[in-house]
């Protein structure tokens, strides 16, 4: 019931041109790949005194049509999953998205890593490290550092594991957008920008494209075509689900809420718009589960594990008093690299990291639980359409003519002081990567020499993050939680946070949790001690856990309980229609853990 669509946002030339480096750029272009050239250009600009703030200022001026901003926000509000696949870089994209308040709209940004190093120079690395191997796509329109087609295939593979059919809408303009267009299937849509390179290629190769093609030429068309397309897809799915939707709810009313003129149905649509009926899907997640990683998801500290397993413990202990932990890990990776340890050796060690089977199951179940709920509530709301009042959209007229689907989703995030390389490698190895919508940690990646670099989440060489002594200089998890809370507060539905952790650094985020939230400290670990000594400071309800078994049983019961409480608030019938027991059954949990017995069964902290 959610869609993915992707779009190219800006061109590298904007920054280079605005900073007056066009001549040098054109001079160097024939000598190296575009991606390497951009890194080189940032070096040149940095050496000439261009600051990161100058680059950010230029990015914020980059032209973006207001209708495109509106279209993205509307598509997000409609419950579509939005993703970016771009050959730009994370720094450029995030700066622009943030500036326009769009960052929270996107679930995923696939692009070249870009970040500021210690010298304040923006470094840009390839999405695919072509110095080591080719990405394997032979298509001449794919640059060596990124085949967007491969990214689409990965997204398709992850979507195919989910139950409801997913429709992809792909928007693009450049040569690099042709390869992904070829990967789209029968039911998908491609929106090439008219008179741009990908449009030319598609026109010349119509027979190769399985997806339906809807062109657009400017911001206005971007918005109308995209939103009409989404409405249409929702209505087609709605018809499959229940015939009654047709009579109850027409599409025109949604178009009004989107402030679109009803008369602008593009001719690319085979049928007239008034034939379509829709529902508004609010796929915003109700429960956000935030996990610490070390000693919470995995049963050790990943930094210590890697250092110990690679026999560098002595050096580590020797250097520890001389620098912050985060800088030391970067240094240790340098030492190991100079001694011949390859990135494959590190990955092999990471794949051996101890992780409890029940924890893997718990994460997969929590992730799956969200989707299971969507279906159940579809039926609830079809039968009880009066339940629309729960959505505080502020306009009764609109509510009366829209079918609203309440979709309880469990959104899983990680907040960790490890690093992206360690976490991604471990999650991927256990098939858990798709379960998490967000990983907040220190950036870690492999440089040109094949050395793993680890950078701080917060660059403490420039400024302090401003939080107290229990938080290391490179990361205050409390600030990350506040950021997540701020983004949640912009959405309509009530959100409940469950936070799981073990370490000292998990105490600060625990203090940020509110009345309706939950904290799950690991018993007899530092954060548990701190919580016990400071009970009066904690607003969230506290549920302790000890091992993998308890991690699973406490977390899954807590989620079931939150859903059932919310359900009771929303509509008394939901309690009968959809009891916790039946959900527990679908999750293969013992049916004996009945709803009534449940609160007592939880190990509440005394
Ligand atoms: Zn390709
Ligand atoms: Zn931890
Ligand atoms: Zn803090």
C-alpha cells in the first residue's frame, strides 16, 4: 500500500558554476570520472578559501520549483514512500532538502557519500567504489560510480518481500535515469522530463520500457501528473479491496484538499478522472522503536570486538587515554590497515559478532507487525467509516468524503555510537537491514586506499554538541531523539517511542522520552543503574530486559499492548474485532499470553 518514487534533484554544475570554477571544471572533465572530479573540485575550492558555509549558501539558492516542493510534501502526506536515487552526494542533497523542509519526506537517499573532513573540506566518494571493481552494469549511460538500475533492483528486491503489491513511480531527466527505467515492471510508472536526455532515450526505445510513461516538462506538470498518478494507483488498489469504496468516496474531493484544479487531468491517462475513486492512506507509523546497537542488538561492543578479534587490544588500551574513543577507532583502523588488515578481514570479523537469535526474530517480527496491522485496519475502517473522526484533519466536509485507513506501523531506528560500516555489515549479514528506516551513528566508510575511515556523528573539533558528561563528544543520543521527536510531532497521528539501550550514553535519550513513551533498559547494565538511581527524572514507563528471550517477549508484548490501547481509544469495536491474541498468533507467539495477563507478565522495574 505504499509506493516508492525517486527523483533527481540537482546538478553538480550549479555549485561549480556559482562558485566560479566552471573553467577549471571543464578543463579537468576529460581527465577523470565526474564523481572523482567533484571531489577534486571541492579540494581546489577549499584550497582557494571557499568554506563549507559558502557551498551550503550556494546550495540553498539552487532553483527548485515551489510546485515540486508542494508535490513532494503532498505525496508524503498521502502515505507514499519517497526515495531519492541520485548521482549528486549526500551533503548537497541533504542541505537542499533541509532548507526546503523536505528531509523528513524521504525514507531513503541513495547517492554518493559526501561529508566534511577535519580540514573543513567537502569530500565526495563514489556510491560504488569503481577503483576496486566495476558495478557490473554494461549500460553506457551508467557512470562508473553509480548504476541507478542496480539501486532500483535492490529496492525492488526489498519490496518483493513485503506483502501488498508495490507500485514504483520513477521520475528523472538524465542519461543515468534510463537504466532504472528499464528495470521497472508492467504495473510501474516512469515520469521522464520532456525534452531531456532520458526522455529522448525512452522515445527511441519504447519497446524496451514495460512501465507506463507519463511525461512532465515543468514544476506545474510535475505536481499535477504525479499527484493524479498517485490518486489513480490508490483508487485501483482500493477497487481491488472493496467495491463499496467506489460509491462512498470520489477522487475529486482529494484533489481539492491537494488544491489542484479538477480540470487538469493530463491526457496521458487512459480514462477520465471521474472514474476513479480513492482513499486517503495515512501510513504514518504509530510506534517508533529506537535501538541502541552495541550490547543491545548485538551481544558485545562492536568496536572492542573488532579490535580484540584482530589482535590489536594492547595498542588500543595504550592509546585510549590519549584521545576520544571515536578518534581512536579511526586511528586503530589506520594502524590495522598499515599492518595489512584488509576491509574483508574486518567484515569477516563483524559477521562473526555474537547476536542472539531471539533478537533477530524480535526485530523481524516488530517490522512485520506494522504491515500486518495495515490490513486489519483496512477492514475495520471499511466497516466503520464513521471512525474517520479520529483524524484531526480539521475539516469535516473532507472527512466525510474520504476513506481513511489507519495503518499502525512499527518504525524501527538505530541510534548508536558504533559506525555505519560496522552496523550495515552486521545487519546485512543477518538480513535485518531492510527492517530499519534510519540508522543514526558515526559515518564509517572505506577510502581510496581501502582503509576504513570513521568520523564523528557530531564534529566536536568544530563545536561541542552542548550536552553533559554522560554523552561522548562525538554523539549525544538525546539530541538525536529530540530530532526524531520533532519530526514525529509534524505528523498527525499520535506516536509512541520505545527506546532500548544498555550504556551510559543511553541515559540522556531516556530523559527526553515523554509520558506515553517506554524505555527498555538492559538489567544490570550502566543505563539501568542510572535509571534506578534517578527514577524521578524518567517520564517514560520502564520495562527491563536481561537477555535475547526477554528482549523479544517484552518488546513484542509492549508493541501489541500499545496498538491495542490506541485501538481502544479510536473505536471500541476494534478491541473485539482485532484482539491482541490474534495478532500474537500471526506473529507465532504463544497464544497463552492473553491480553488480560499481559501487563503483569511484563517485568516492570520495581
Ligand atoms: Zn546501469
Ligand atoms: Zn549499547
Ligand atoms: Zn546528551
